[in-house]
C-alpha cells in the first residue's frame, strides 16, 4: 500500500528553545506516538523545518538522532521515512530480547537488596510517575529506560555492548505498542509484576514472566494491527 509523504504541522508552533535539536526531536517523537506521523511516511524536510521554525541543518541533526534511535529509517535515494516494522520483524525482536532480558533478570535476582536492583526500582518509580502524569511521551521514554536499566544493572559487559543494537529495535517495537495500545493502567500493572517477580528470585517464575511480558505484548500489538 502506498503511504503518502508526511505533511505535518506538529502542534505547538515554531521551536523557540535554545536546545532546538532536542526540542525538535521531542516534537517528532510525540508525533510518532500520537499517530500524526504514521509508519512508512516520508519526511519532507522543507515542510517540517518550516512548520517547526528551524533551519534545515538543525532539523537534519534531529532526524539523524531519530534514525540512530530507530524511530526513523534512511532509505537510499528515497530520503527519511518513519520506521514501519513488519510483523516478522516485531516477532524477531521479541525472540532476540527474551533470552537476553531473561539473562539480565536472573543476574539481578541474585541480589534483590543490592544497588543494582535499587537502580531498577528507581527506573520503575520514574516510569510509574510518568504514567501517572498522563504524559504519553515521558511514559514511552521511561518505559524504554526501565528495560535498559534491567540490561545495564545486570553488570554484564556483553549485555551493555549489545543493548545499542537491540535497543533501537526495542524502541521501534515499543513505539508501535504505545501507538496502537494505549492502556496506562495495564502498563503500570505489568511492570510492577515484572520487577516483583525478579525481586522474589524464583528462577522458573522469572523465565516465564519475562517471556510472557515480551511475547504477549508483541502478540497483542500484531492482533491490533491486523
């Protein structure tokens, strides 16, 4: 199916902040989550720069940052488009995540009262606070940060090296999840449950919970997209 080029005004008017690149990136992220920018759409720099009131070099910096994060993709000879993962790609990301995130969770469970778990609990608190605030973009950012904290706090140099690659794909998957399934209460309950199971330390329960958390999420997204 042909997806039209993005003709987006992005609510809020011209960008006036001194940190223009970050504000532009934030406005584009919000547009992705709200559906103002749709999967597969081409980004037209001249229109977007005009709508945001920024120079094209500033806009390009923001677009490249979002390409690096995985929210946008640069197609040779066709410009920059909003990422449009296929069902197969979303399942593949889930299959890659499950054993690695399980490994991280099992490592964390060895010391439920240690500083590593404190770091994960703090990431959970920030995510729950963002959900409570009603700021969908902040909830999305802290959602990714919580899963990154699980990887980071597991104290595995290999997991930390792998995260930038897998993390960009997780970012895409969670963006799609947020856009098609907006259920803050369910989100909060699922993440409280995930961290509680890690704290309790039952290995079989951790393996099952991580798989359920990741697999069921992607299954529901795919069901809603079909």
